[in-house]
């Protein structure tokens, strides 16, 4: 998946194993180019961007 901030394609999944992901939340992704951390949440059937660590 492309980074929503810089459109970089080097995003990696963060394998946290800490929160117990549900089917409604995708694993956290981190962009290798700009450092943005985000995930996609499903809300009422629509994908919603959830920025966890914003970059300047
Ligand atoms: Zn990025």
C-alpha cells in the first residue's frame, strides 16, 4: 500500500502483536521514506485513514 503522506511504496507493516487486532482494524504500517505511521480502519464499511504518528 502507498504511503498516504508521501506516496512512497516502502511502507512496512509493524508486527506489534500487542493490541489484538480485530477484523475492523488493519495492522499498523510505517513508511520507510517519511516515517509516517498509520493504519486503515473500517468504519461502517468505509476505509478510514487513522494517522498514528504524524510527520512534519
Ligand atoms: Zn511516506
